[in-house]
C-alpha cells in the first residue's frame, strides 16, 4: 500500500489523518491539512496497493485482455495488469510475472522495466510499474474469481492504435504504458 508522502516545507502540511473506510482492496482516509498561508482544509486520499502493467509483445503486436469494468459499465481492452492480493508481497517483476500468467496464461523469458507512473495522483499515491515482456510462451490462464468474464487475444500494433482512437481502449494505464514503450523503442533504436 502506498504510504502518504511526507510534508514538503512551504507546501502543504498534514495536521492529522484518520481512516474513514477500509475493505480488502482499498482504504479511504481523510487528512486535515495546513496550507502555506496557514489556512486548513480536508484532503481525501484513496490508498491502494501499487500495481503493474505488462506489455506482452510478440510478432509486431500485443497480448491484451478485456473484461467488464463495473464503475464505468463497459468492456474495454487493456494490457494485463493488477496488484498483489491482501497479505501477499513481492517485487514489481514478480507481480508482473504473476499477473501475466494469471490473466493470459503466458510466461516471458525477458522482462524490461519501462517506467513507474502515478495513475490518479490527485487522489491517491498508488503507482504502477510498466514492464515489456518478450520471449513469450503460452500456458493456461489462472484467473481470479473476479476475472471470470475476462477475454484474452493478440492484437497487431495497428489494431491497438485503432482501438485507442475508436474507444476500444480507454484505460489510462494502458495508453501511458504504450507511450513508455514508444519512448523505449526510440531510445534503443
């Protein structure tokens, strides 16, 4: 779980913090803060464990997953991603390996970290690490109960970009991961 950032002198100071809500996937806290001019306010923060996004690439395309996302009432394609369940910990690469195998059945011999970003930094300190996974081998998915409606397929890079343009991909983590991949490819070519 992401820890609250320390107060930065001259910016915003945390006066107090209390947990408002908790379930197995997240907690919500309410912080009383003091601004540089001395006025106070309340800041609500969602604490969630950090996660990974895996770009499983081969043959000029990517392995994608699609599932129903309840908050937005729709099905969209995204790169495999997720966080450790409550009580489990490990490195970001270990998590990436587990998520790729769980959601697609794939395993990868090569793992390249592409970067670490924040997906919702206005309300959460949750970060995600992006990996490029290559030298892939197929296997059988081991999806969690919540992922029972998940689908997996390979898409070409051209189709991937078309899905972004036409709304088939709406996940910000997936599009940000793709940008990190493009920057990596440019730097290594």
